[in-house]
């Protein structure tokens, strides 16, 4: 529930810079109506209160493990393939995401066994949400859970940062599930130290299973997550501005493209940013202070929402956020099913459910397309030195005015000839 709510809150304002976000929406403490902002900061319409691809990916895993615990990976792959079928125009199947890594990962599932690592390498953090349902299903961290998180990640992405991030996310959910809110800040360094050890183990497994470290950029990522979390322990008590600057500098050491902001869509920026926020946050389930960072707010909201939900429980989430979450009933049913480790009989079919939601959003979007501005073609202004001036010509009957007009015209032509540039001819 926390993940889906954070996803839905962030999705509405995803991509906006912090300044634009404040100007258009102010404080992000609920689901924003973007109808009046489409074309004025928001490119595409997004249904108010509807979650996106991070939660959809997690739902595919959720239904997979509840359908068949032993063959959860095969069931998950089938769910992803079903979600990729059909769908309205401008959508990849029923997925509500524009990320190319998603459709590439799903397309690559057709050509190989799920147990075989995918050749796709991306580090946007999208597939890190795959491990959340597994963590809720098992509730405690174990070798079995760690191995399943690793297998699941490798089926969709083989970038070591994305794989380790998926394993780390699973660990953090189980760790936060076992805690009370009052313990988080006092135990934050212990949490980070345990997370470092989890990352080190996952990094060793990546090195044993993947043959991709010949790429110089990927080679730098070999132990990036464990090093980052080790350094985050030093940064955790520092002021926000200093920590954000450190996150940017650290991320740039492992990214192919330049990272200018902590909230950009790079897994090694999003995780430290969300962790810093959760491990310093003393309030209840309020995501406003992390969502105000702008840019990749959907994933930031989903990460912070999942971890805060694990600590606080559903009862701590404000009622308006639970009530106005689109499809909230099905999210709640699946949360309860993961707790009981058994799918509820009255739960809807995942492909049908997501198809209906995506189709409804696409239908609503047609009514809120930004108006196309007509291009005004301005005439090319040319200077014709030989045209007569467009002065008001007096009547010939008024002899005095006519003679004065002719004299001024002759003088004007003479002056223009004198002032012509030397290279005019």
C-alpha cells in the first residue's frame, strides 16, 4: 500500500524540476490533478491517484509468487508478457511507463529461459521494485530470499547496480518490517552496516554469474553499492544540502551520463537519497519533503512509500491517501494475500485489471490534450533601397504640398545613396 501510494503521488508530478513543482502544485502531500497543467509543465496526462510502472512491476511478481511459490519466476515472466499485450495507443501494452528498458526487458524474455541472465543493462532503478512482494511474502531476510531476489533481478536486467539495488530493496523492506518507528533514527547506522554486508554478498554473486565486467563503465560499478552505503554512514548526520551534493558527486563516479541532481533517474542516486530521507524522518507517513526534490518523483515516492509503509503499517497512512488511491481495494487485497501467503478468491485478474485502468487513463487523456499552437509565419522583411517610401501622397491639385512632397522624396533618395555601405555593389 505504501509503495503504490508513493508511486501514485510521485507519478502525477514526475519529471518536474523543484521550482516548477512548487510553482504549479505547491506542497505534494496528496494526489495532484494535472488536467490544467498538461502542456504547461506536464507533458502527458496522468490519472489522479493512479500508480505507474514501479507498482505494476511489483504486482506482476506478487501474483506470480502467490500463484506458484516454487515456479514464481516463470509465473512472473508470464504476467509481464500478459501485461505487455494489447493496450491503447502510446502505451507499451498496459504498462504506464515510457522507459525503453521496460519493453526491451520484456521483449528479451521471449528468446531465452527466465533462469538465464538478460543481456539488458540499465540502471534507472525501475526493476528494483521487483523484490518488494518477495520481501512481504517471506517477511524475514534469508539466503533463500536473497537468492530469489537475485534470480528475479537477473531475469530483467544484468547491470550490477540494478541487480544489487533489487536485492538491497528486498532486504530493507524486511528490515523495516521488523522495526518500530521510534527505533529507525537510533539504529540507522546499524541498518546501513547490515545493508553494506548484503550488498557485498550480492556484488560477489554478480561477479560470479555475469561476464559483463569488461565494459569499463560497468567495471567501475563492481562494488559501487557497498562503497556508497559505507560512505552514507559518514554522511547520514550531515545537513541535507551537503549530503545531496555528496550523492551527486558519488553517482557521477559510476554513471555514463552526467548526474547533476540527486533526484535524477539513476539507481545510485535514488537509493541514497531515499535512504537518507527515511533514516532522518521523524514524522509519520508524509512524503512531501522527499517529493519536493522533483524530477524522478515516481520512483522516489515508491521507495520512500514502501519503506515508510513497512515501518509504520497501513494504519499510519492518512485515510484520504488510502481512499483516493485508484484501485486501492485490489492493492489492499494483495497486501493481505502476501501476509497470508495465499491469493484471495475475489481478487481481480491482473492483466484485465491493469488493462481497464490504462484504457481509462488513455480515454481521459484525449480530453486533456494540450492545444496545438498554430505557427505564425512572419513575412521576411527585406530592404529595397529603390522602392518609394510609403508616405501619404498629397493631391496634385494642392500645388504647394505636391512640390514640397517631390522635393522631400528627391532629397530622401539622395541621402540613401550617400549612406549605402561600400561593399553594397
